[in-house]
C-alpha cells in the first residue's frame, strides 16, 4: 500500500508502507531508503 507522510512543514514523501511507530509516525520505503513521518490526512 502506498502512503504519504509529512517530514517537515513543506516536505512530503510517498512510498510503500513499512510500519507504524508507537507514537503515530509511519515508516515508508522509497527505493532502498526508509523515511519516517506523520501521515497525511485522507480527503473525504
């Protein structure tokens, strides 16, 4: 599943879902790199 996360105020990353941290952050994989950030709210 593809997830979009926010890394900062203006940076977002979209990648394959890897896991969820206890504090609510999500980990996604883009190529061989892992990124961790807050999930983007889904549109209604």
